[in-house]
C-alpha cells in the first residue's frame, strides 16, 4: 500500500483494485483490508454479485474459507441505493461479474469521499480482459496484482486455466474446473476441447 493512501481523507475518496487469476488470494486480500478498516472503526459495507452463490449467500468467502459479511446485488447501481451515508469504506468482491456500470458506480462512491476496494479476475478463461476490471484498473488510484502458483511448473501464475470443455463464460462455483497457470503453461484452447488423461495428469 502506498503510504500516501494509508490514512483516509474525509474530503477525497479513492479506488483500489485487487486483481489476479483464480486462487491468487484476491478475496483474502480484500477481507484483510476490510478487517483493518473495521479495526480502525471505519464504517464498512461490502457487496458482491448475486451470481456468486458459492459457500455463503450473504458473505464473501475465499477458497480458504475466510469470510466477511456482504450484501448481494445484481446490478452495480444497487450499491448506490444500499450504501449508507456514514459508510466510509466500500468493499466489492468478484467485480468482474458486476457489469459495465461498475466503473461509473465506483467513481461516484469515490467522489463522495469513500474508499472503494474492488477485487476481481483481471482475465477470463480465454485470457482476455474480464468485464469492467480493465476499466476499473485504469481509473483506480491503486492497483495490486495478486499471483497464484502455476499447477504445472510451480512458478507465479497469472492466468485461469479452464480444465473442462465448455463455451460458457461463467461456470460459477465450479472451482474444480479451473487451475492457476503461468503465461507459458496457460492454454486458452484447452477449455474448448475434451482433455486427454495426460493433460488432466491422471495416474
Ligand atoms: Zn507454469
């Protein structure tokens, strides 16, 4: 975290983005920042897309089962009506699913003087920039990229490899259908064809 942003400024909010592939610890990092804000007695509200039904309905939950209370929304504009006047820190998880209006909503929240922290996938299973995330990363004051571990080579992973054949954009909750890969071992075509046993690394 840039020291300049270590203290909340009542007159000026800002946007922080926590981006990365699946299994890179984005939600853990979001929850860590929100917990620290709560320790500092800052009023916090957290939102997530309703589409993400994994683990818990009104919480954000990371793959390691760290949890934090969150309000589900379908459209990002709902956040503007649900956010309470006193709220100083707004957390948003799975931002990639919240649609093209999310950057405008985040901008309004920041211009109201709030700290807005958004976690999300930077690229999809095809390796392409995902939903509103690239736009948000451009507008944000602070961008942090999380990395996972490549399941093939053990190096830093930046891509989300789909392991099952499907052309669907979203396979929500199917974490077993994905693994983290580095640039070298990422194969965007793999998700579009049936895998051999060798590719699945079965015995
Ligand atoms: Zn690798």
